[in-house]
């Protein structure tokens, strides 16, 4: 895995990124592909990476909301 990148994002910025990632994930899942473009394994790996990034951002948004209470 590559080096972690730490960004100071507002909760609004995280929400925008999460919305974008959900769109990208849905788009990639519904996309028609030629058999030569990408293997099923590559597609699963890509979707897993998107889910992992979403999870990281979700944790950040949740912790920011909890910290404000």
C-alpha cells in the first residue's frame, strides 16, 4: 500500500467526496465493458478500493460530527 496522505477537510468537503465516490462506484458497477477491457478480478479490486476510500472518509465525517457534540 502507498503512503497515507493526510488532508484537513471540512465535513462538507468529505460529504462532497463521498457523494462523488458513490457516483463513481455506481457508474463502474453499471458500466458495459468489452471482455478485453478489464477482467472481473480487476473490476472487483477497483470496486474494493473505492469502498475502502469511502470507509475512510465515512469514519472521518462521523468522528467530526461526534467531536462537535
